[in-house]
């Protein structure tokens, strides 16, 4: 590694950005009246600015090693597609009343497991997996179940619905007094200026119904599958472009623009989704959603720069996936003021998710030179450059 002091700042930049992605997106949705497509468009616009315009500027002014190839562009664009679909999965999890305090730790816990299995599939190294690797997978599963069961919630806010009537109660922790809002429908709660505070509390603290909870889990699974596949697919695109950094990043930005901007705008023109661009706190919603997209794009660039300065995936990715859920959890509890409701079992379960994910990453089977057959003659040494190489060796990425 050329310089650890140069690598670690970019690793920290990534886990800080990705750790705050969920809370920023959650706030963005609330600001735009619980819309889904509008925050998604903001994410796509942020990616366009950072992952399209910036690489174009670098390539046009400074140039870069590597070259454009059809196969490299295909894999890099595919990485952008799975990244964008994963971002939509996060938005849908929040749409179905999931909370960032458990949605994002589960995503960050399961994505590295998916990442490892996809890498094993592409490199054909399943047979080399050791029991400790599968033990890490089981630890992630147990920790994920604990995070879901012991997730903190506010005891000072009560939101109930009965035959369409919505009741929101806020308890004052200082003197024990209560403020109560009652609305005959969600539309009344949303449009009555006197109940604007209650509407914000409803969006923030209304938990999912049993049916919505299943959709939350499905959305989390979609994001984990997509984001878990992102790294290996992008690495394949990068290798096919002879190690270029900006070209694959540009492809990711273009894919995000197509899926997260053009497609949602077309849908909005034909489908009247709840929420508005300009109502209530929509300006703040746009701001926070753009911030979420910017955090995602800058985090992805941080990974690329960490690798550029000599960082190795074997320690870069465990640091990112280990620290990002911690940042996410504490940011979410700070925003929602739920530190007092955090239980020791929740912290222990979160620790299991992180420990299991790091174990999976560190113990994943690595592809490498195949061992010589037993009894085979050793090749004669030669001063020729080709004689110093293992004739049966393969590249580390299984290409």
C-alpha cells in the first residue's frame, strides 16, 4: 500500500456518506409529502452532477489511463442499474413505514454477504468456502433478527388509526402534559395548517401494518441483493476498461440518470403520485433528497479513490460496512430523539450484524493460482521472464 494516511480519509468519507444516506432520504421523503418518485428523481440528479459531469470534466481536461470497451461499458452500466434499483428499494422501505434505524443496518449487514456470494459465483470459488465463512453468514442473520425485534421507538409519540380516524399524541417529558390531534382522515391531517406538526409526527413515527412490514422486508431484500452485486459487477466493468476509474463511474452516473430521473419523470406525467414538488416543507424535502443522492455518489467516489491510493478491498470494505451502520443508527436516533429508548439487546444485535458482515468479507474464499497436481514435475527454473511466472496462475478477480 502506497500510503495509509491517504487511504483512510477516503474510507472515512465513504462510511460517513453512506451512513447518513438513509436518514437524509427519510427526511427528504417526509418533506415532499411522503412521495417516492420525487426523492428518487433528486437522487438521480445528484448522481448526474457528481457521477457524470465530474468524470466528463476529468476525462476532457486531464485524461486517464484505460480505454472505452463495449464489455466494460456493459458491466459498468449494469452496476449503475443495480445501484439505482437498490436506492429505490430504500425509498420503498421508507414508503412502507420502515425506519432508517433498522432498515439501513439490515441493508449494510446483508449486502456484504450478497457481495461475497456474487464474487464467489463470478470467480467460481464456492468449494473453497470454510465453515467460519458460513458462520459469519449465520451471525448476520441472527443479528438482523435482533435489530428488527429490539429496534428503538419513541415512547413520547403515539400514533393510532381507527376506521380512518387518526390520533396523534405528543407527551411532554418535562411535566408529563400531552398535546393531542385528531383528524377524520389523512387528507385532513395533511392539509389542515393547525395540524401540520401532527402530520410530520405521523410520517415520522407511524409504524408499518403487518402487510406493510412484509413489503418493508421485501424492499430491504431487494436493496441488499442489488447493492451486494454492485461491487463485483463494477469491478468487472473496471477491469474490462483496463483499470479506468472515471469511465466506469461515468457509466454508473448515466444509468442512475436513466432509471432515477427519466423513468420517474415519465411515470409522474401519467400517474398522480401522492406528494408535491412545492407544498409544505417540499423545499427542505428536495434539499435532503439531493443530499442523500450526493452522499451516495461521493461515497462511491471515495471507494474508488481509496483503491486508487493503494487501499485493498480486504480491509477497505470491512471498514466501510462495519462503520456505516453505526453512523446510520446514531444519526437516526439523534434525529428522532430515541437515544433513551435504545436497549442493550439492540446494541448487541447491531454488533452481531457488523461482526458477521466483517467476518464474511475477511473469510471469503479468494481465487488464485491452482495448486499443481500431486506428483507433477516442478518446472525447471529459467532466467526468462516467462519462466518466473506460474503457468497455471489466474488473475485474482477470476477473469
